[in-house]
C-alpha cells in the first residue's frame, strides 16, 4: 500500500509506520527458541534452561532488536514506495495517540532532495581567463633558477643592495630592555627576498661591512611575538659582511644541473617553457572555472536539505582542523571552531553540487575513460617518470575517482562556456601566478 506522505516545512516530509505487536512477539519467541538450544545457566545443562528464565534474561534485548529490525525494514520499504529521493537519515519518534494497544506506531521525518531548476545557460555571463606565456616569462623563470644556484662573493667597501647577502648581528630592545627573539649573531639573509620585515631590510640596505646603525621598527599588530606586536622597538645592526651573487651562465653545465642529461640548453628552455605553460594553463582554467561556477550558483532558486548542509559544514570543520595540525597547533582536535563560520561556504558548495549533478544528468556530461586518461597523462608530465604516474593513477580506484571528478567539472565548464555569453579576461603573468 502506498504510504501517505505529509509535507512539512521546506523539504521535510513525514510518513507513519505501524507494526503489529503480535508480529514482534513471533520474532521474539522464535529467537528465544533458537537461543534456548545452547543457552547455559548455573544448575542446568546446556540447552535445558527453562524458557521462563530466558524470558527474563534475554527477551528485553531480543525484543529491542526485533523492533529495530522490523521498523528499519518497514521504513526502507515505505520510503522506496514513495519514490522520493531521501537526503540524510530519517528520524523516528513514537506515536501513541489514536494507536490501538496491539500496535506500535512511529512517525518517520526526513528530508528530500529539491527539484533543481537549471537556468537558460545562454543568459549566463562568464569570463574566460587568458594569459599567454612569452619569452619574457621564460627568461624571468630562468633568472629565478640562476638565483637559486648563485654563489656569493664577499665585497669590501661596497654598500649592500638588493640581491646581496648580508651577515650581521642585531639587538632589539623594547624600552631599553632586550626582548625574546630580538637578538642574533652572524645572521644571514638576502636583501629583497621578503624574509625580514620591510623596515629591517630598508635599514640594512646601503650599509657596508663594519658599519653600525640604530633605527626604530614598529611591529605589525598581528605579529607572532605577542610581547612586541603593535609596538615600536629599537634595533642596533652591526654588518659583518656583504656578499654579491654570481649567477651561473645558461650553458651545458647549468642545463645538466637542472636535470637535462645531455646538457642541451635548447631542450632546457623548451622544458622550462612547457612547465610554465602547464602551470599557467592550470591556473587559467581554475580562474575560468571559478567564474563559471559563480555565475551558475548565482541562479540557484531552491532550498537545500539541512542534512546535506550539516554534512558539508562538518567536512569544512574537519579540513580546518587538518590545516591547523599542519601548522603545528597542539590542540587542533579540540580547538573550538564555530559551525556558523562555514555556513555560507557550505551552502554555496551544496547548491553548486546539486546543480552540477543535475546538469551532468541532463546534458550527458559523464566523464569518459579516454578523457580521464588524457587528464592523467597531462598531469603526469610534471613528474620525472610520467609513465609510472599514469600507471599509478589508473590502477588506484580512489586516485582515478579524483581525476574523474575533475574531468566532470571540466565537462560542465566546457558545456557552459559553449552556450554562455563569454568575455575574455586578460590576466598578466604575475597576477595569475600570485606574485602581486
């Protein structure tokens, strides 16, 4: 018999379940008889314990299990008959009003998935990020690689400038008293790399070996050292040495040092360009994807199940705790993280997930095996042994599923781009690489 579904607020629904007590007792007695065959009790041989004793000792737990099993099966059957897509686990509460004495009744409350109405994709306005890789980007990358392999040569009687490595002693005082972490001897750092606070680097720039400088420095309000955060201290710098970088030439030896076994400079340049292009391509795709997803989710006009929102929120909290652990926080597992902090993000992710699933189903955008393999092969090019990476991902179901999820999103993005109003977003190299 088709169950009667009561519509509550939003996506909540409710059905009534009823079970005859006689049916429960039949199951209880059948289980008691089975237990009686081997039951043991003091003063009785195995299998000879009186049924009255078993009733007292075993019947309550057996009855509890019988009710749970019977009601659980009935709930699954009734939900299947409704044809509804249930989101999360239903909650059960007993019902007594208007229920015969020989019947157990329950009210099962649950949520259903919403009807997801997709927008007319032709009305969406999205931006496709564009960032060509030129010779200038290749040269800048080469310069960085050369700087990483620079050899430093001390220079006498020359002021320190950007790119130089300085060795110095420093003493920091707060109101005339040295503070923790404010003192060092033979401390080395490279000017212009952003390792030190800007005021510190500015003070060291222009100094020569043997010179001493005293200057004030105001720490940021969010500085790690709580004793000096937001306060102005005084530093005394004593420069020990200044060394200039000697960059290696881009030649066969340099190419070999970077993993080009033949020392072929042209192949090295091609490899560098290829690596840059892959990195830029991935970032450009991510930026374009963000624009597409923002445009899609902005059209969402449906409620979302609380169960899905709660699940996504807990996933965000779990991820936050993992990140805290990676940063070395000792109480990451117990640190209070308010769920409300993730409500907006979780809501967006749930809505977007439902819309993407609907679009994949409607437009037939499922990931094809050849697409997954191509994506894995592209990804593997960034490793020294691409073939091994490809084999690993294809043989590992979980890893392959991760790539399939990426391909699904790519298919959705490509599908929307093919129909939406698309404008090119010219992004410069520094911006796409996060250098600004």
